[in-house]
């Protein structure tokens, strides 16, 4: 069922410059004291860390884990809860470390300032530079703020102008529509109809008169082509009045 | 055949041991060689295995980090890794296990979808690394990374523990998990 898996092992000794492996240091007379110290300190740090890990495992094992069988979703939710707890613990720790570092820094700074002559210290120069820069920053920020205010005002005015022009255009539109309506209504009014009626009657009368004159001249058997004035009159009579 | 337990043996002085599990022997061997060439102040021991459980007869040092190598080109490697995972003690998954997926570069040969491996890593709450182990430079870079990981898991770096590292690595992975 379970296949025996093959296993190979490969090893390699540490290869950092002057330091040798622990077994080599013991025997090597040529190893300089600093390197041995560094190695020892490093091993000390390592052992401390490993001890910490074992201790925390022991503490963790003392806590009883619930043995009941839970659904996978519940397990996932629980795992996320625990992960969040870990994250919170880490953040809290980092915050405390930060606060501690700040306190240490401020006491060290205080002690340093008490010792050192205030006028010539480089620290003072730095502080003065910082103050100058802060003043510049505040000034620039104020200028930025003023410019933004101006920009805002200009934009407001623009908006107002736009709205006013919109209103005017709307008025023009309504006026035009009113005119068109008036025109349309006028066309349909009775006065126009009466005038049109009269016009038609007059045109008919004139046409009849035209025809009468035409027939008179033709009937009189006069050669109207010879006399230019008569010719013009006859041709004018031919004009169709409805087309005017 | 016992399940592998972390911390059941005492650590060797200045020694860190990594176990590479995967079906592709050649790739594992190459990775092991790259790791041994990498710059490291501690002694490194690299163990290679095709699958777990490991035979109990061999006397081996405490294993600090287990890396499961999955080749995206072969379904067999994924299967064998999944079977091996059952033989691992739960305490290992607190930062001492990592998954390495290789072969993602040649998409046409991939028979396993990337998301499968991502889900696997997510289920086991372990970091997932991608690397084309066939390319020399990537392999060297990944070997360097694994060496650093190993140093932290072995407790050689003061102030950082495996669990700490796990939560640090998780931060950058979260965006991709929302795709699932």
C-alpha cells in the first residue's frame, strides 16, 4: 500500500569567509578572536530563538483544542478568526515596541542636549532647518489654498453665466414658437379668408375683361402686329393673372 | 511509518535541514545543488524524497522546512503530493511547509490549472511559490529564497519565527485568493 520512498541526503559545510564550522573553530588556531566572538554571538542568538520556539510550542500544547468534528466552513471561519488574533497580537506588539523606542529616543536626546553646547550643535542646525522648511511648507499650502479658492470662484461664475445663457436661449425659443403659432393662427383666420375671396373675385373679373378686350381687338379685324403699342397691349392681355 | 513531527528532535548546532518532496528527481537534484551553492552562514542539509511517509530506519536530523514540488505538467506529481500531505503532523503547517509549483512558463504543456495549486496552498494555509526550475537563473534565485526561508524556520534568525513569517507572507497573497 504505502511505497517505501527513497531518500537521499546531501550536506554542505558553511562557507562564509573567515568563519568555519563549529568543529573547525575549536581546533583552528588561526581563527581571529573577532570572528570567534561573532560566531559565538550568532550561535547564542540562534539558540535563544530556538529555545523560544520550543517554549512557545510547549505553551501551545497545554491549551486544549476542541476535538469535536466541525463542518469545513466552520473550521475555515475559526482558522480565520485565529489568524486575525495573531495579526492583532503582532500589531499590538509592534505599536508597543514603537512607543518604547520613542521613549528611549527622547530620553537619549534629552541627555545629549543637556551635555552639549546648544549654539554649535549640529542637532540645533537640523532643528532650525526643519523649522524653516515647515514655514515654507505652510506658506506654500496657504498659497495653494488661495489659488484653489480663486479657481472655485471662477468656476462658480462660469456656471452662473452658463445658466443665464441657457435661460436666454430658452426665452428666444419660446418667442419664436409663439410667433410661429401666431402666424399659423393668422393664416387660418377669417379676415384672411375674406381677403382671399375678394382677391379671387377680382382676378376673375379682370380675366373676363382681358378676354373681352382681346376678342374686341381680334373681332375688329385690325392688324395689331403692325402697331407696336397695340401689339404690346395684346400681348399683355395674354398674361395669366392667376400666376401673379 | 510514523508521521513526521516538527520539533520532536533537538536541533543540531548551526544546522538547518530542508526536505524536498516531489516526483521529478532531476529537478529536485538540481534545486538541491543550487541551494548548496547559495551563500549561507549556517550548515545546510538537503534531503530529497519522492513521497511521504519516509522510512523510519534512517537516522535523520530534525527537519525544519518541507517543500512540496508540484510540476504543473504532470498530474501525477500533484496526486503524489496530495497523498503525502496526509502523513504530515498538523503542527508542520504552522509555517514549516511550502509549496513550489514549477513549469508554469510553458502554458501549452500545463495539464494542471494554476488555480488548483492555489486552492491547495490555501487549504493548507501555506505559502505557494512559483518558479521554473528548468531555467538556471530562476532556479538560483529560488534556491536563495528557500535558503532564507529555511534559516528562519530553523530558528537561525533572531526575532522572526516560522509562524511570523507565515503571516508576513500571507499579506501579499490575499489579492489572488479573491479570484477563487
